[in-house]
């Protein structure tokens, strides 16, 4: 494993007690997100800066591929009447997009 992903098992092990407590008390993930945003704001990190940093992370690749799916799907609508061709074109585009996302996770 490369980079910070090599530390993931260590962090997961360290946080297992906290995670179990949160699950037992049925704390919503939205609550954790809100507390993280509030902590970042309290630390002087602007929400806009945080969003920009988040958008440039791995999520940006997923968003780009999703927008590509939308751009690919619009011209493919005319092929809906020929379902076989439509299915092959849309399935091929979907497989290509997922392979781009998966390739970036190495």
C-alpha cells in the first residue's frame, strides 16, 4: 500500500472503540460531519477552503466521471428505441467510467 492508505488499518483499530460507542448510541453520520465542519471553522479554516480542498481530492475524479456520464447519456437518448445498441453504448460508457475511477485508486 502506498501513502496514507497504509495507515488505514492502524487508524481503524485505534478508532474501533469510538466507532462502537457511536453505533451503540445511534449517532448520525451527519452529526459527525457537522462537528467536523464546526471544528474546521473554529480552527480558522474557511468553509470555502475546506470545500475546495475536498473537491480536489479523490471525489473530484468521481464527480468528473459522473459529469462525463451525464454528457454521454444525453446524445445516447436517441438510441433508446434500439434497446440493444443503447444498452451496449451506455454499458460500455459506464464500464469505462468505473475503470477510470478504479484505476485512480491504486
